[in-house]
C-alpha cells in the first residue's frame, strides 16, 4: 500500500509540475519520463485516455484526481460498486468517475464545495492537491496540530 501511495505522490508531482508522460501511450513514447511513468502504468495508477493518448500538457481535473487516489489506496475494484448517484448536484449518475468520487468522499480524502457541487472537470489546484495528499496519507492530525492549512479554506477538497 505504501508503495502505491508513493507512486501516486510521484505521479501527481509529475502531473502538477508540468512533467508527465506514460510510456505505452502514443503521445509520450521516447520521452525522458518514459521509464518512470511506465512504472506507474504497470501499477495501474495511470492509463491515459481511450484514444491511446496521455495528453501530458492537460491539467488534472478533480474527477481524475479522485480516480488516482482511489487506485492508489487499492480500492479501484470497488469503484464499480460505488457507481451511480452522488451527493453532488453537478454530477450525473452516469458520469465516468462517480464510483471513484463516491469512494474518495466516503474516505474523507476529497470533498465538494459548500454550494453542493463537486466541479469534476475543474483543474485541481496545488493547494487542493496538498490538502488531499495530507488527508490520503492520514496526516490530518499532524497538519491540524501545526496549523498548516490555517490560511486555506477547508470547506472543500
């Protein structure tokens, strides 16, 4: 499990730091990141889009981050059981990520916004990513003790 979380952290750092790629995907073959991302692909953490591309310049959305997190914590097979209706007004029951979003919310790793939305297609910010990382690594008590997120709204993630 820790290896998967470390792999997720590395994947997210690559994604959010504008480094990225996945080895077997057509738009990233023969890049300097090929071997590192190939490992993430083998772990099943990333897989690209249906057309065989990874789109390395594309920002990571909140829905995509929910999937990355759920896969990293080893609950990806349960996502099918969680598919369907969510508590969020802006996600249709047939949205591709409902199972992943429901698990991530249930595990208190990511949440919606105060207005009842999740904004699944909104790019994830670095602040949101940092908060999600703390929650997914179960470092919440330590972060609260040190007042790490005092200046960051905690009503969503």
